[in-house]
C-alpha cells in the first residue's frame, strides 16, 4: 500500500464517516421515546468497516469527470444499506453472530426487536438520503432505481435467501449466483451509482458493472479464505463460523490454493475493465488491496 493510496483511502473514508455522523445526528435530534432504535442505528453505522462501497461510488464519480462530493449522498445511502444487511445477517434467525466489527452485534447490544427495527430504519433512511443533495430529480430517480434493484429479490435480499435456504447443499453454480447477489449487488450499485451521479453514458456504466461483477466475486472468495485463515482481532468477528454453521463456501468446494488462484484471475479481469476510464491509479491499487487484505 503506497502512502498516496493510503492517504486517499483515509480521506474518502473520513468524508463518509463525517457525513454519516451528520445524518445520524439529525435523526437522533428528532427522537423522543423511540430514541433507542435511533441509537441502535448509530451504533452499527459508526462501528467502522472499510467503507469500500462509498469509496467506490465517489471514485467512479470522479473518474467519470465529476467531483466526489456529487456522489456523497448516494455513497452514504449504500453504507446505510450495507449496515442494515449486517444487522439482519447477525440476527439469531439468520447467521446468529454475536460479534461484528469488533463489537457486540446490534441484537446483542440492543435486543433482537430493536435490532430488527434499526435495520429497517436504515433501509428507509438510505432512500431519504439519496433524495438529498443537488442532483436533478431525473438522476435521483435513476439512483433510487439502481439501489432498489441491488437491494431486492434479485439482489442482496435474494442472495441472503439462497444462503439461508441452501446452506451446505449448494453447488458451485448456486454458490456463485448467491455471491453475485448477496455481495456483488451492492458493489455493482456502488460503481454504477457513481457513474450515474456523474452523468456518464452507458459505455462507462457497463464497464463499471463488469468491474464490480469481477470484484464482487473476488471479494467474497477472499472473505471465504479469511474465514479459515484470518485473525479474529483483525476481522472483528469469529473465524470458522461458516464451517461451524456447515455452510458451503468457495473454499470448502475448491480448497484454499485454488480459491486464491480464482480470486487473482477475477481481480485481473476487474482491472482490465477499468480501461474504459482515465485516472484510475487509485482504483487499481484499491482492487489489489482488496485481493491481498487480511481483514
């Protein structure tokens, strides 16, 4: 990781964190007896994480010729959706995980009913957030349509349903389809929404989608590897949870070394898709950083 890359990544993550804090302060300031659910939202949203989705949204906006701030409401909305999905994934009826990002999961800290409501509230706040900013109504509608598609039955929620329904009985084909929806859908939305916010044409939007498809699969395969080889202190959650829950993963089907090779091939294909854009040094380094990450 070069110093310039690290500085830029921290800058974009910091921009996201500050704006998310602004949004939550606004929500908290308007609460009364229902404040507990707002505090649960803030607890999970401020827990950290790599902020990869917002970073991708702002960077694709930049490489399409617009200032990163143009895409900031969309970027924050994506992080709200991502956090909503993590809250619900951790619930006893789903993955039943007690730790998230090095802290007790939302349902452990606030109780299951409040955690469920906090996730629902973040989902709704995301759409309100996209409606903010100075973009035209037409562009905002396009962003909302993309976010809805990514979140729904043919996106993240559909992927979670496949994960829950099939568990350890997945073939590789079903597994990759699940990854494309559960993990890939929000990454696709992040890249495409950055282009849409910048007013880019279909050629660049399609290239961003291809990049995200490859990145999403590589990202999830690396997650599978880290669930076997990772450091719990770095990951902020227990390792071995997938095997403990008897879930099929790319690693369980193909082994660690073949999984690393596949992730490398997918990463190279993602890098090739960036040829449609200019000034992509940061995006290229980010792509390689995600391949080699340890958390």
